[in-house]
C-alpha cells in the first residue's frame, strides 16, 4: 500500500513555515478582501464496502438542479459512508450522478451514488494500488492513476463508466498522480516521482508527449479557452504554466511550501493552490500570473482544495487534523473547520452546491458535508 499523505509528512520545513505565516498575516488586511472577491464569480469553468450498511440520505443529488445553491460559511456534517480500506481520492461525474473513489489498500475503485450513499460497483485494479481518479468531461470514461510503492509498476487504467469495467491499461512514468483529460481530448498525467508530465492519447493507449518541468508535478487545472493549464510542482514550490498547443512550460509561479492541489474559480479568473507543508492557500490571478493573496492557517497538511460552485467559498481537506476548512473568498478568512474523521485527503463538491464528499483515508469512510445554505 502506498500512503502518500504519510510520505508528504516527512518533508517538513518548520522554519520556512513560520516566516511565511508571519509575513502573510501582515499583508492580508490590505489585499485579501479585494483580490479574493474579484474571483468569486457565479459561473464559468473550474477535476468494496458494505452497501447494505450504508445510510440512505434524504437530500437530493445535484443532477436535477440548474443553478448552484448559495454556499454556507458554516457547513454541517452529514452522513458517514463506511467503505473500508483507505479511500484516497473522490471525483464526481460532471452531472453529480455518481462518484468514483480510489482505494489503494483494497486495490479497487468504488462507485458511489451521492443521492443514496450506497456503493453501486467495485472495480478491481490488480496491477498496482489505485491512488488517483478523474472522470472525463463527458462522463463516459474514468482514468485511474495506479502505481506500486517502489514505482516498479506505473499505469493509467481506463474505465468505461457505463459498464464499470477497465477497458485498457497504459504504462506511464513514475507515480501517475492527479491526472485529467484536457480540452483537446488528451490525458495529462503528472508524475509524483519525476521531473516531467506525460501526455497520453487515451484512444491509442500511448504516451504521445513528455513535458519537462520542475520536480514532482502533482495536479493539473485547465484554464478557460483550452490553451493553458496550471500544474503544482510539490517538491519545487512552484506552479508551472503549461501551453497546451506546444506542450511546453512557459512560466513558473512561486507559491507556498509543498503545493499539492489546484482548483479554478467558477468564473475562471483565479486559481487556488493548497500548500501541504506551509498549511496555507495561494491565490493566483490568471491574467497576470501572480500570487495576489495568501490565506494562512487553513489546517494541518491540507491535500485538496475546491471552490463552491457559487464561488463564495473554498474548501480544504486537512489530512493531519481531521477537518475541512471553509474560506470566505470575499474576506480571505476561515469561517469554519468541520470535523470529518481521520485523514481527510480529498473533497468533491456536488454541482448544485448542496453537499460535498470527503474521503477519510485513515478511517475508511466517505463523509458528506451539507455545504448549501
């Protein structure tokens, strides 16, 4: 089993964290409210249990909603879905009708129904522990990054979501992490233990490009317009700006210590980067390519960050303190910390904004948060 948030814990720079936090606190009062509010738009572009024992919830899924619910500054805990193993990454279908959860300990990807909280399928990935999963923009395929602890086996499994079956596996580089299908139809695969990103043709089942960049690319987010992507480089403390036409890094943006995950604001003007070591969030203005705000003290070892669909709040999954933090994007302040069990490693928000799903890596659960006001 590969325990990646444990591996990240060994990279600890407490001295740098103290300096960053002190400097940021001084700056926040003057700049955070203005620059975060500019990115809080209301539309645009932004990634085997016991079914009989899981609770049935009364809230509706997002599939029937046409506009997001206003997000609450103080979400409340909802149902706890016991799935077992080590659920590491949850991703929702674009319409919110189902979710996939990668479970490296069990060697499976679990399909969940957000409306009922039930496990509806279990997909075996026998070649290597599945760590990360993403779902294509059309919802028809999912892509699973799987690798062994020694990186002897590294692959992407392609899953047909209609049948919940693996249709092919594609060998890739060392540690395929938070992969995603781009607007050009190609699959972009950050490599946890390498200094490049690989581009895969999912139909041909082959790597078609290698993009050199700073060490340990972790995540990827695609800007509106389909020309540019942003990649946090975890061990390099930068975000790489990737030109999709040329497969070339055109710039890097310095952020906090240990950038792990990235998400775009609903209006596509801002990117939020959660920094695992420094425990803060860097906010990037995509027009200028600069960090325009830093939100300190979001939690211990945050691993994932997501915007509410209405753009008014950010959520961070804090793996070392068992919470999800809520950030008001207008003020740059943490409005709540919601207990979510042991080792929350990822969060996915339903498209209608009513709820979010949080993986509990250390207690084998997926927990629901009531995020809509």
